[in-house]
């Protein structure tokens, strides 16, 4: 790669990052109806560059959401691994509660993602992968039923998040329903039905069945 090509590549990466950061800010401030032109202006980049890099508004939204998950949700899962030796069940519940709280506090971005059909259990599962060791530990010590998977944890976050709404700035509803869902993780003699494998929750939440 020549020096000019390296510079062009670096410029493209910087521009993409500026667009994604601008999108996260705009959706937090203005809600899900913010336009691509507004995002481009906030990033200080022409709309044509945004279209060329991300294709359309949905592409920008998806990139912003993936960045948000990587920076805000995955660290919660990683942190929980360090707390698991003391109390794996509490570490697991804390990570899920933290995920729901931070996502519910950014309703503009979440609503934009729902509208673009980019919200899915698959995305949540990808970044919550580090919780697998925490979940296993909690199951080994009898705090969580043994037929639960990381994908189930991701689905719990998506389901609790579905109850968030602008009339509840304190996020009381997501926290209430998360608590109800977490209670279902306790060990039980009843076995969970096998998942369908058809990603029903993705479609029910308005997301895509594939990511």
C-alpha cells in the first residue's frame, strides 16, 4: 500500500468514526427521527461521504448501535467475570441490569434501531459472550438453572428493554420487568422448552433474524 493509499484509508476510518459518534449524540438529543443530513452536519462531513461509507440511514444506525454495544455493554460483561468468583449470581444480575439501564437511558438510539430493524438478540448475544463463564459459574454453584444459555440472557435484555418508554425517565418499567425475568433464572425442576432455532424474538422485537 502506498503512502497516499494509507492516508486515504486512515481518513476513511476517522470519518467513519466521526459519523458514528455524531449519530449516537444526535439520537440521544433529538430522538429517532434525526435525519442523515443532521448527522452529517454534526460530524462535519458531507452527506455524500456518509452515503458512500454506510449506504443509507439504516447503515449509520446499525454502525452506531454496534459501536455503542461494544463500548458500553461488552465492558459490563467483561467486568462481571472478575466478580464471579465472589458471587456469580450477583455478578450476572448486575451485568444484565447495567445493560438494560444504559440502553434504556439512550431511548432515541434504541428507538431508531428498532425502526431500522437492526435490533436483535444476535447483536446482544455477540457482545454478551463474556458472560458465558459467569453463567457457568452461577450454574455450578446452584444459583442459576442449568438449562439457560447466553442467548437466553441476551433475550432477557431485549425483552426488558422493550418496556422502556419516554413517559418513564426513571426506567422503572424496564427494571421491574428485568427483575421478573431474572427471577425465572432460579433453579427449577421444570425444564425449559427447546428453542425453535428460528430467532422468533428477533422478529417479535422488530429486528432482523440474521445479523
